[in-house]
């Protein structure tokens, strides 16, 4: 997809403007990534042109293109967390909140396939230097998901901070399931194959029916 010519003429930066320039660089890179759906289009030169600076200015804030891309995608996945929580809080039934959250997760991935692929489907060695892999827990809203599971399970959830507790295990199973659906659909969009793909909403509902049945089986009945 061709990108719009939105190069900007930027005045010389004043003292203290470095943080603002960094944000402009991130914004420009994110725009390019979402407009083109192709990380190859997000070159340092293209970003510099859009911001209205020279390419060396980019390297004052980011070590390389890879670090810039991961910063953009981290911000977008922060939006995923907000979308999940917003969608879930609009539903009264604790178990059904999980269904709504699952649909929000998959929808985000399909609406943002390239950022999703970069962050969650790339080889581990592509992580930029200094990137904390533990950050994925926050980016994937895992703690929020585990909280939703614990709400649905009541006292049967166990200690939500224990990775082997029922709530943690169900939350991890749900994360694996919705990521599996999303990554398969994202891969299909990139490399179409002759496969009987069902309607994605029906597929997510089927996955959630299975997991919610298991959660209800181990939940503590309300008193």
C-alpha cells in the first residue's frame, strides 16, 4: 500500500525538546506501520522524512529500527489491555466478561496484524537489546485476565499470584487459546492457504464455550 506524502518541515529543536521529538518519531513510525501493514515500510529514512528531521536524529533516541518498532508495538499492545478491560467491565456476568475479553483480544490482533506479528509471533532473537521479556505479561494484560478468571471462579480460584493456582492455569489456557486463534488468522492473512476457516466470531465462541465450561466446573458456587 503506498504511503501518503506527509513529510513535515521541522524547525531546529530547542533545548529540552528531545522528549517531544522522541514522541513525534514514535507517532510517525506507528502511523507508517498501521498505514502500510508492513514493517519493511518503516525505515529510518521514511520515519525521518515524515517527522521532518534527518535520519541521524532518529538514532539519538533509538538504537536501530528494531528498537523503534518494538516501542511502537508496545504502545499498541497497551491499547489492547485498555480495550480488554473496557469491554469486560461493560458486562455484569463474570464468566461472560471473559468471552467479551477474548473477542476484544482477537479483534485487536486482526485489526493490527503487523504489530501483533512483530510482538507476539517473531523469533525471540529479534527482541531489541534491553527489552525485558517479562514485559510481555503486562503487554498481554495477563494479570487483568487472571483477575477476570478469579472473579468468575470465586474462592475456587486459589491464590491468583501463584502460577500453579486454578485461576492462573485457566488464565494461561485462555491466553494460549486466543493467541492461537489470532496468530493462525494473522498468518492466514499473510499466506493464504486452502483451509476451511470458520467465521472467526463463531470460532472464538466455541473456544470460550470449552474454557468457560471448565472454569465453571472448578468455580466455587455462590453462597
